């Protein structure tokens, strides 16, 4: 038997003005949105960092593919 309800219960809409009742939460959301806006207008990684991360990702994905396909022998059959 499952402990989860059959279907999620929708949350009732909040009355107008309730979303700003918690000033600390509102401040946190405003800070997060300001950070996202600032980050969207600049590159957060240097070209060297980006190249290093892309090389790491390629190496990781090669390993994942190799394991998923049963190792180098299985991978060679597809090449």
C-alpha cells in the first residue's frame, strides 16, 4: 500500500496581499531575483574555466556512455 495520496491537492489561491505578509521571505526572493538578473548579463566563467569544464563534461560523458553500452568492446561495435 502507498502512503501517498491518490492525487495532489491543489493549493487554494491566497487572498490579495497575503504574498507579502512575510517581509523576510519577500526580501529573500527580491535578493535572489536581483542576483539572477545581475548574473544573466555577464559571463560567470572565464574562457579557461569554461574550456576546462567542457573537457571534464566530455570525459565524464564518454565514461557514462562506455558503461551504459557495456564497456569499450560494446562501444567499438557501434563506431
